[in-house]
């Protein structure tokens, strides 16, 4: 995780931008480096600065004038492939949530989220974890219950990988997994990379979603 998390905000509501600005300005490890009212303006700014990385994390609204957040998400990930994107929106629609995660969002938070929860979410995502509102996580679990016949975790993942996947599904970041399993960070990092590769996922939420869809995890796991 970078010493200072350079954060970009894409949000058309000026008052809400001020709320986020005030929430972040007191955090010593998070800096709001840019704000944009539309994805088009933000993407043009990234094109102008394509020779250097200008943000580690993007807070992206969905309901925006012109290009909406879901349409813009792949473009942001293409422009900043190492950056993380957290959707920060009023929409709790199932289609929006599942589409955002499928497209590569590392987190999905509602605008009703408290400031401290947003801060924790940013740090969790930058530490390699996920940032999902509790209600959003429940919706994902309840939705992606399509199982393959007789599928067993051992067929795809090792015992340790399945153990780590289960902890990721509970919202634990890599550091906490290290502490709980009493293994090194590099070991956890390697196992997580293998999990992502085996499940064809780019981040923790996508891996967990894929695992539920394949039946590797169940609602009662």
C-alpha cells in the first residue's frame, strides 16, 4: 500500500464532493488529488498526464451526466491499470452492483456510508482487500447461488487456498489473514494470486463472486 493514497473523485454533486473532501483532508495517509464532475473530463485529464500515475484509487459515482459510471469504469481501469476503483453511489440496484463488480470494481459503497467506513474501505482496498457495504455483500451472496453439480473446493483450490478464500469472503484483508492463520504476508499474497488466477478474477470481490457462482462457497459457509 502506498504511503499516501492519491485519490480521485468523480462526482457531479458539488455539495457531496465537499463532504468527501472534508472527510479525507484530515487523514494523513489519504490525499484527494483531483475532483471531476464527469468521467469525460476525468479521462481527458488522465490522457494529458499519461506519462505518470496520477491516482492510486478512484471514487466513482454511477449516475453521472454524459457517460455513466458503469460505462466509464473499464476506461478508468484501462487508463490506470494499477489503480483501484470504489463505486460510491446512491444506487443499491442489483444490476448495478453485480455489473460493477464484474467490470472490476474493488468496492461498492453507498453514499449513506459513514465517513469512517469510507476511510476504512479505502484502506482495505489498497491493502488488497474488498470494500462492500454489508447489504451489498448479502445481495451478492444471495444472488450468486448457481452451483455446478457435485462441485467440491478441492477440485479447484487447495485446502489452504480455500481457507484463504473463505476469509476473503468474510471481508478480511491480507494482513488480517496473516495474523489469523499465523503465516507470512508473502505466503498469503502468493495464495491470493493463485486464487485469482484459478477463478479468473482480478480482485477479491470478483473472486468471491465467482466462488459463490461455482458453488465453492455457500450461504452457510
